[in-house]
């Protein structure tokens, strides 16, 4: 689960595993990396997006063998890049190929507004891995006509016909993921996890009939498959070698096998071997075996996330989006933050949950701050800032989980420049100063608490099915809100100061509460068009948490709505009572999850998380017009280039930064297109 925001070949004696002593003796490779004090973080801005770069500060600390491992894992991730495009929408690859050919071969007038709008449209499509907005799920509307596109196609001898052409301009498939209440979410979602004519009831009934060999360890049915109808009969097209996306998966496997050969230790190598076997067979029991092995493999400086993982893009939460993140341990910060993992049981024991919903033994919650070395699929260009995996509840309960905070991504966000929005939307000078002094630290701690304590907290009642089955289309937003609430509850707690994590727990908590309420009730609305409902799971959870707390605290004026000079602000009058309210809501959200109470989660999300006050929204949008900084950010990735000796062996690497967004996207299209346009 991400916070906004994993990866059958026998091991022989030929493998060499690293250890601490090896690190002292192994020669460091030659490294050339763009890393200066005046590093340029932002390289582009267009529409509602800005493109940032990040550095890899841990790279110099790695041995050559470890750098090879990072490189192979990055290549494995990029090999599956096109899978995400096809999962997002069935025509995406065909459209992208045509647009890229136009972009690289057109020799006509490039000063015209139509051409400039074409360039912006293509960059927006690149950013979203398809023609639907990465966050709102709405289809991206081009600011040029169909006739102009036809002219470009003709001038460049490019073919794009039929539905793939028409859908760019018409109203068909207008939502990638439709989470609206009372509609057939599968039928009205353009995402390519389901074939034509497949409905909500088809999906629910199909997977209801599947039984796990061990009911206490339910398999993740549907995670790695597209469900289609053939001659009226439902069947799965499994993502595996020889199956759906097989040509890209074979390339992923090739690089994973190289990675296994330079694994840091036996446990890491065994886990990669199981991931390879899963890709080859598509077997979900192997997937669980892999996740257990991966979760237990906590030693070493390199880790990774690779496969079909998060289910946010599936309206019913079954099929996983392809994702890859390669991580290098941040040695200093991980030591400082490990204290949360070590005290996970204290947080569980002292939470406001009902006793029957608390875990008696919180196991294996590992937490690291890492530096990203490369991302692909669902994690790129738009990336999470924290991840907690695996997602299976039974593995979390029996084995544990891994939580990471993406340190260099957060650092890049923090250093990319302020837009001035903060000053516009804070209520007063006290709130502004709290945010400036404590805001970044509060955000980092909230991410850590969300991932390490939040997602690891609580347990299901005996006999209650998996959350995606019981809470259905509300499962993702409920889980993200529940983890947010765990973080919020403990951010305002002296335990953080006792553990040495903060110098002033109360000020940290106040800054965190101010920022959360300000965003949940106001500033996140700049991401929506006027009239839109809230659709995205994380946006929904921030709104229903904030709106519920505001509503329930009205009698005591806990959060005050202030109108001054025609502008709306929210001021927290009583942080202690707000802390109590967050505790009450946390208790209720865990009850809903533990009991599988669909009626309660539907009421919570629909009453507080979906609808937007249109008058307030219009005001927020008007106030935001003065700011030029885009509301969404994403990243290009550093390019790791191997340096070869005369024998064709890798003797070092250079790490280079792409100069433009277009440069990287065109390079990816040239070097990592392993799928046909129709799959």
C-alpha cells in the first residue's frame, strides 16, 4: 500500500553473496553522477503538472556488485513499463505510438498554437501512462481539433484509425476508474482489467466461487489476470510468460535472473527466485510464497518492489497494476527511524481500538528510509512517497511487513520551490509559523506512522473475508484513511518525544493537524474541476477524515470555519479534542474493517468523502489562480549507464540526469517497448 503513497531458477554454488567484510575489501567502481549544490530539481511545467528530478545520494556507498544489482533491478522494472500503459486502457499503446511518431517526424510549423497544444497533450499522456488523468481519472481533453490531428497523421505517414482515434475526442470511456455509487463500476470504467461486457456482478460472482486451499491464508484471486468473456463464458487471461503480457514478462525475467546472480545474500536471492517462478507460472500460491520470503529478507542495502501490486486502479480492487521501485538504504535516516518498528507493539497496545481488534503480537514491521534508484509502471512518473507491503492481511499478521519512506523523493519535493499557496490558505501567522518550522518533520513522521504502524495495525474478526470482498469499491479509501488516522492519533502524543523522534511533540502535532485539515477541506480541491466529485481513494480519505472531524466537533467548536474578506479558512480551536475525535474515528474505521461492515463504510465515504461544496470549491479555484506552480508533480529517473571493459564486462557505472522530460520518454519508447499495441 502506498502513501501519496513487489517483486524457478535453482541456486548453485556459483552465486556469491555480499557481507559486511566483503564491503571493506571490494574495490569501489568509478562513478560520475550529476550531484551539485545547485542541482536543478524542476525541469518542466505544463498544464497542471511539473516535472522534477531526484538524485541518488547513497550510490557512492555501494560496491560494484551492489551497483550491478541496482542496475539489473532497474532494467527489470523498465522492461514491464508498457504493461502499465495497456492496463490503464486498451488503446493507450496504439495512441502513444502514433503520437510519438508524429512528434519525432513532423517537419511542419512548430510555432503554431495547435502544435504547442499537441506537444502538451502528448506530455500529459506520457505523464499519466495513458489518455486518462493520473489522479482524477478523467479523460484528458486535447486543445486541438480532430482535423488537426488528421493533418499531422497524414503529414507524417502515421496510422491511427477507428475507435483509437475517435476516443481522443469523443465522450466514450470518459473515466479510467468510476467509483460512483449505484452504478456498474466495472462496465463504466475504461481501465483494461476487464473485457467488454463484463459487469460488477460477473466479477463478484466469478471470484466468489474460487476457494483457497487454506481459508486462513486466502490467495489474491484476480491479482494477475484480466477477466474477459469468450462466447459468453468468463475466463482469466493471466499475466505470465506465455500468457497475457508474456513478451514483456520474459524480458523482466531475463533481468531478474541477472539480479539473482548478484544478490546480497541467500534470503534475497531466494526471494528473487520465487518472483521469477511466479512470473513464469502465474501461480498465486507462488506469489504468496514470494511475499513471505521477500518480507523476511530484511538484510542488505538494496531492496525493490516489482510485480502486479496495488489494486487502486481496479474499481472492485482485484487486479494489480504493474509497478517497480528500486531502493537503496539511507543508512543514517533508517537508523533514526527504526525506533518506530521497535515500538510497534506499544502503539498497538495503546491505540483507541476495541480490544478484540488489536493485534496481540505485532510481528515483523520493518521500516527503512530509502533512496530511489529507479521507478517504472504505476510508480512513474507520479510516485508515492511511502510504501508498506505486502498487502495480504494474513501475511501482515503472521510474518509482518516492510515499510519504506522514499527519502530522496521527499527531499526533491521539499527543494523544488514553494509556490506561495501556504500563505494564501493558512488562517493566521501562528499556523504559518508552525508549518514553516515543523511542517516537513510532521509530514515525514506522518508518512512513517501511516506505513509502519497504520497499515500493520488491527486485525479482522474470525471468519470475516478479505477487505476487498467485504468493503468492495470502498476498501482502498477505508484502508488509507484508517492508516492516516493511526498517524494522526500518534502525531499528537508525548511518546514521540520520549522516543527521541521530536523535540516538541505538541508543536509537531499541531502543525500536522493544521496541515491535514487545511488540505482535506480546502487545498486538495485545486486538483479537481468545478463540479467534479472526489473519486481518487486517497483524496476521498483525506476529505472524509477531515469533514467527519469538522462535523462531529461542531458542538464544541473544535474546528472553526472562518470567513474573512470573502475568503474561507479553517482554524483548529482545540487540538486535544481533535485528537480525541481522530481516536474515535480510528476506532470506528477499524471496526468497519474488522467486521466487514459495508453499509457503514458506504455511509462514511458517501456522506463525507465524495461530494464537494461547490461554492467553496469555486472560491478555492479562484484564489489559486494567482499561483503558477502546478498542483501535481512527477519525476524523470536518473539513467544508470554501464561502463564496459574490453572483455565486455561491467567495470563501473555512470549516473546521468535527463535534461528534458521528452528525452526520457522517447528513450523509454525506443528501448523498452516489448509489447504489441494490442494485447
